[in-house]
């Protein structure tokens, strides 16, 4: 659901961006829920495309497109991409707080511009 196939006509750099909202809630507890998120090309993290953030305890669940508290994605530059077919995807990991049960029912946005030298 959070992947896009890219046809790269010649080797070069790609400007990449993407995001997806997830539904769920951070359970009440002693800590906020914290996450690391970013973009991946062919399953490998693209440096500089991620960010860290937290979600408040007891956060409500919002529908898709409604300011969801769980926002995964990033943007940046994928360098030295060879010609061929590639997969751009969004990844995340929970780094703290009570475990969150998330649902990815929202449609992701993924984009790559290029290639260029």
C-alpha cells in the first residue's frame, strides 16, 4: 500500500517525497508514543528523508485526510540511482511509548522527479 514502482530511464538523481496518514491512537500511559519515519528506495533507507516525532498520550483517531496524528513520510534526494525499475516506499518504526496498533487505510502520496545529473 505504501509503495510506488518507478521506471528510471537513465542513471542519475531523484527528488523524492511521500507521506501517508495512519489511523490509530496512542494509549494513555506514562510516555508519549515516538516514531522515526522516512523514505526507502528498493528497501534501503534514503539518507536525509526522515524525521522524528511524537504523538500525545490518549490521542484521538481521525479519518483519512483529517489531521491524523500518525503521519509517516519525508522528502529528499536519492543519489546515484541506476536506470531500471525501482520501488519507492515509506517506512517507520516506533521508538518509544506504549505500543500503537495502526491501520493504513489512507491512500499514500509518493512522488519522484528526475532523473537528472
